[in-house]
């Protein structure tokens, strides 16, 4: 079923790109820039992406106290599932379920891991995107952060937690207990926080290097803010992996910041090769390998 979704995503994207291509000189010029891209920048982006993926898997290995070699295929399958699922938000739940099967852990424990993982991601991305959006809609950025803080408070404040737990169904109870256990481990939370910063730094560095290659001379913090805002908009969309929404957001924001539309689109399309399409391919291969080993 996941492979079918991947094919559907690929077909839809190809059709959309063809429609835009035949009606837009900007995309034609952007693709021309892509075709002339120096192999060195592609190799640099690939190295950064590989290092980022290993660190992501290491974050999960710390959570489950497992070896990295057993986590890497699970994380690849998780990426694949999340990126081809019809909704990025719902895809995170599907990602947890798919990884649970590979690492032989309970579904509620995987959901707990994904929620903690995303909690740190959201706080960091919202903080950075506020550089662009705070003056336009401060509440849109403050409220999600407050929601995360409230969630942590509920988990840490025992009277409130016990009340919530007593009124929850069994599956939610297990999830709350697992998540509470994680938030009580200050060392693990600190490692999660530091790894999250390192991971997003690598992500932003890759986009910044690609942007510089295409002649976009923006400060690193502005590139980081643009990428952060684009990820948030992509997650809020109901499209797989934030497809189209992320591309439109990042290229649009970069253009508004004063870059040429061709360079902005070329940067976005090449970045998505490493942050989206590459992992659909890697995850599909990992899924097929795991299925063949199990049969």
C-alpha cells in the first residue's frame, strides 16, 4: 500500500511539474540551473544528509537503548511511511506504527518517541520562524509553544496527570505513562535537545550551501528562518510530506527576501531531493529488504 502511495505522489508531482513547466519560464530556468549544478555541491549535500540521518537514528537509539544498526532500517522505513502518507500530520502516527514493527516495540512507546521528537522540533522551528512571522501574527507562534509547555506541565504535575490518566482509555494511558517517563529523565531530554539543535543546524547548513551556490547571498539565520517557516506550513498541510506547500513556501519566502525566483526555485527543488525524494527511495528499498527477510 505504501509503494502505491509513493507512485501516486510521484505521478501527481510529475504532472504538476509538467503543467508549470509548460506555462512558466521561471521553472524552465530553474531546471536549467539544476542540470548545470556542480557535482561537488551535490556530493556535499549528500554527505550532510547522510550525517543528519545517522544522527536522527542515534536519537532514536538513545530513546530505546538499542544499537544503531538495528535502528537505521527502522528510521528509513519511518521516513518513507511519513512522506507518502496523505497527510504530513497523520503521517507521523503512521511513521510510529511502521517503526514499531521493525524495532519490535509497542506502538504507544513509538508514538511517545515521535511526540517527544516533534515537540523539540516544533519549539525550535517556531522560535526560528518567528524571525520572519512574529510581527505579522505573534499568536500563531506563541500559542503552539504554550501548548507544548502546557503538555509538559501536565506530565510533570502529578495531581493533574493522575486526573487525566484516570479519564483516559487504556491505550492513551500507556502512552501518557511512557511520555511521562521520558520527561522525568533530564539527561535524556538534554541529549534530545542538543541532538535536535545539531540536526536542524545540518539541515539549515545544507540549504544555505545550496542557496549560496545558486547566488543567493542571504545570512544563515534568514535561510534558517525561511526553512523553518516552510516546514511548519508543510506540516500544517494535508499533503504527503508537505508536498507542493513546502516548495511554494520556501521558494516564495526566498523570493520575497530579495532573491531571484529562478535561484529560489532551484534551491528549493535541489533541497527537496535530499530532504524528501531521496528518503522515499531509501525507505522503499529498506521496506522491501525487511519484507524479503521476513518471508
